[in-house]
C-alpha cells in the first residue's frame, strides 16, 4: 500500500511524519548529542514555525488520532483475553461441630 501526502509518496514512517508536519521530525524532537547552541537555534526555529502556523498542534493531533484509529490493532497488538469460568463453591450442609 502506498501513502501519498500532498501528492508526494511517503516511503518510510519518518518521511510520512515529515510530509504530514511539513517540517523534519528532528526539529521537534532534537537529535542526540546536539549542543546547547544547536538546541537553542532549533527551539527558536520551532517557535517561529508555531507563530506562523498556530493551528499546527491541532493538525498534528488530528493526524496522529487518525493514524492510531486506523492502525490500533497493529500498534497495540490487541488480543482479546478469554474469560475464566467462575469457580463454584459447594455449599456445606449441616452444622459445624
């Protein structure tokens, strides 16, 4: 199955996310080993993008909800559990000694 976003094919999960967001995923999550200066620049760029696109967080949440809904069984590997039959206790007749 092929996935297209804005007419461009997403060939990997990261590419799908990047196309859906319109920005690289690393902009929001950072990269391992980034310096404080790189982190500050990345966060400044993210703030600028959010200022220019105030609906972006809502759009991202909507996309994530759709993906989770469509792929829930695969994502969570949901397997129904069988219910154990209730154990029965036998009633004792007579008086205790």
